[in-house]
C-alpha cells in the first residue's frame, strides 16, 4: 500500500499547506513529513573535477561505476584524495585489484584524530602494502593527459592516474528543509529533538541530513553513519505511527579495516574532551589480541580517556591486527552505561586464550589510567 515515486524530485516543501511540490508541478498532501534527504559528497572545488575517471563514493551505484570503469579501461594507477576511513578502505580495494595507488592529503598523517602514535601505525600499514602517502599536499586541479590519463596537479607536483577517488567528506543535504523554514543546528545539519522532530512538530528528520546528540560531549554533532541513520529512521517512523520513543544519542563509535589492520574508536579523544571543557587524563598500552601463549596473537594498541574529576570513561581508541573492534564495542557499552575506571579495571569479561589473556587489554589500560 505504499505509493513509490521513482525518478521524482521534490522541488519545495510547504509546511503551512502540508504539501510537497514535485517535478512536473504536482503536489502531494501530508499529515506528517519525513525528511531523509541524506548527504552529498563534498566537492573538491578545483578545475577539472568533472573529468571522466574522477569519482566520489557515496552509494552502491558509485561503487559499481568505479569497478566497471577500472575493468573497461584496464586501469593501472589510482590516486586517492583524502585520508579518512573511506579513503583508506578504498586504498585496500584498489591494491587488491592490482592498481598502483597513491594517497594525497593536506595534513601530515592519516586519521590524525586518533593521535600521532596511532596515525603512524596506520601510515606504516599503507607503506607496507605499497601505498605512498603524500603528506602536506594540496589538490590544485585536474587535466586530461595526451594518452587519456588524468593529470592530478598538486602543491608538490603532478601525478598521472587512470582513476581518481575524491573522499574528503560529505555535507548534509538540507536546502529543501532550510527553504521550508526547518531549523538547522550549529553543525549545519537539521536540528531535531529526542523524538526526531524538527522545529515543526509534524515534520521529522533522520539520517545523514540531521544532527545527533553526543552523550559524552553533551553537544549536537554531525555523524553521517549508516547504523545511526537506521536507528533514527526506525524511531522517527515509530513516533509518526503513534508511539513515543526517544533516540538517546550516540557515543560516536566508528571502525574500519585497512589491509591487515583494524582501527576503531568510541567517545572522545583526549583533545576533543578538553575542547568540550572536560578535565582529562589518558593511558595508552601495547597489549596483545589473544593470550601471549596462543598462536597468532598480535599487537593491540589501546588508549583510554577518562574524566579526572569523576573517574568516568570518556573515550577509547585502538589499532591492531585483530580483536580491536570487539574491545571498542565493549567500551562503547561502558560509555553508554557511564562506567568508571574502577568498574572497567575489574569488569567481568569472557576469557579464553584464543580471545584474550586473563587480564584483557581493557583491564590493563584501565588499571594503568587509575594510577
């Protein structure tokens, strides 16, 4: 019983009349409106960015287009602009397809947010797998080469590529909402309350077009991730259907894989916590993913951040060969529950040598931070 209108663009929202205008001049009435316009890739803003072979990766259609282009052109060289987790995951994908892959980035290290030490581990993983990282390099434009290749002009010289991926973030798609009088928040995304309502009570928003409440910093944030969008969409739909469910917010958990390295974080870094006005301390350990005596155990680097005034966990970051995401997920649960360092230091985690030592890295890091 759902009327699906494909290839149909909404051109305006009229909240007073409870109508949306669509292409062709028609209108659709509503009692409740759900705004789920998502986000769009942030454009590079340089000349030549529309040349064939230059891609943004936002959805499955984009992924298929990139793969088909590589196959049809028998591409051999790729340049990736940016060093976030999408960029780093795509480095692995390109290398597994046999492409020479180079990353250009305006800062000194990939995923700098995680701290210099962890960022250097990620950089080493790129280099081990044959991905040069051009730091302090700004993109200046693109040109077509004489042989059909793409000339990538940068502040440190020109590169030749057969395919280019630009992955420098996304921006919320909020033009329709803003023009209709729906309020935007401090992040530039749509502002919503715990029920996912906008400032217009019968208009809801969810997903990559709207803000989230960060349960640790206690501030609105823009975190365009698929799992958050799914939760918001379900809660908004339930409320439109007559229920009264709150979305309590997020603790900011992310994870990704780059070659043989797992990377994950939750909550705030120490720098972010200080920027939020909190008094902090942190502890970093180099542990192992399994028991020392068990075959295949690898390094696991874990950092915990705590509030020195009340001893509560504020965040965690980790990198390692395996076991990283499971630790961060446990710590995300601890953040949500408001656990202290004392509680984490002796929390009852499942133990067996294939999965951890009797003292898990979480225990060890928490006990180090307590000191």
